[in-house]
């Protein structure tokens, strides 16, 4: 995406959180941004418009593709869901929903927008994966499996779509300060302690902001990344780079 050319971007799940930060960043960089989400965020900027979208539905993906115009330069597959459940307690419906939103969604949206992504010399797809596609937190079998799938899908799409002029990369965020995480922390009796302990997990000394993910997405979507494809870029303040030690051996203790 060249900063001088008028470009079009589609951001799924762009009503709030990381997706909203991505939609704001791409609009600030000069793109016309279509925010595809289940609900209208209601407060979009002039370069942004909402199109109702359920990424689990082929009909809905097709309906969005029918209204976005002939060319899409950037597709950001961000919509995602997460829930905690043991394997014993998890239902087949929960598993299937995680896969339908987190993994089939990016595939389906890319498929629906293929003609537009190929137009004008080819576009860029950025999938939002997770560090939980590399490791896992407890009770996240469906979430981790779906995000590992997103990383594999990214590689496969880069291979298959490269000859069509489409680059595909993923961003794997670590702990990002979104409403989802904030609500979770606010519910903890030891919230302040948890926040302090989270900071220690991160060699950079703090958790991430949605804007930290958005700036990485903006780079991968840009012409500056024209030779970057098939990559998973971890944005986690080195959390997954830091090896864990037992408390008795840790200088942080
Ligand atoms: P949020 O829950 O804040 O935002 C997700 C958005 O996606 C919501 O607006 C939601 O709408 C929308 N959405 C959910 N299901 C669908 C669907 N079927 N079709 C269209 N839109 C949908 O999440 P985050 O901003 O925290 O996360 C965004 C992405 O980043 C996700 O893929 C997540 O897995 C990933 N991620 C997040 C991390 C974090 O720390 N926050 C860390 C690593 C990865 P509604 O609210 O109406 O359901």
C-alpha cells in the first residue's frame, strides 16, 4: 500500500479492540476502511464505514464482497473469540464455533475477496494469530488449536496466493490491553498484584496496546513489506522469548 495512492482495506471484527486500532491506523495512513463486524460501532471516522459481517457465514462474506467495490488492497482477518473450558466440559458446539470464527473465518473472507485482492496488481492479507498458536494457556484447547491453524493457514495462503500477487502474513500478539482483558483483570480480587506480575513476565516491562499490533499490521500491509510473505510476526514484548525459571532461581522473585 503506497501512502500516496487511495487504497481500500477491509478489517474484520473492527468495531472494537485490536481490530478498531487497526481500522484507525489504516485510515490515518490514508486508506478507505470497511469495518466488517457483527454490530455497528456507531462512532467511525470519515474514512471508515461499517458493513454488517458474520465471518462464519459464506452468505455474509459474499454480501460484504458484493459491496466493497472492485479492488481491495488490504484484508485484515482480525475477528476472533476465546473461551475457557476443560476438554471434559467443552461442547462440540463450542469447539466448532471457535474454529468457525477464528480459523474458517480468515479462509472464508480471503476466498470471498479473492477477485478484489487480485485486482490492481495484488493486495495483502494480514491474519491475526496469537502467541497461543505457539504455546497455550490452560483451558484453551480450541483457542490454541484455532490460532495454530491461523499460522499454518497463513503459510499455505502465502504459497498459493503469491503467484496471484497476494502476500499473506500473520501477527501473533501477546497480552494486549483490550476491553476483554481489562474486564477479566477487573474481576480479580488481586487485580493490582496480577498487573504487577504481568509486567514482570514481559522483558519490556509492560503489556501491549492495540496500537502496537496495528502498527505491525500497517507495516505488513504496506509496500515496504513487498518481499515479506508467509511470516508470523510475534508482537509480545519478548514474553515468549523469556524462558521461565522456578521462583527460587528467578532474579524477578
Ligand atoms: P475483542 O473481543 O475486543 O474484539 C473482537 C471483535 O470481533 C468484536 O467486535 C466482535 O464483535 C467481533 N466478532 C466476533 N465474532 C465475529 C464474527 N463471527 N463475525 C464478525 N465479527 C466478529 O477482541 P480483541 O480485540 O482482544 O482481539 C482481536 C483479535 O486478536 C482476535 O482474533 C484475538 O484472538 C486476537 N488476539 C487478542 C489478544 C489480546 O490480548 N487481546 C492476544 C492475541 C490475539 P462482538 O463484540 O459483537 O462479538
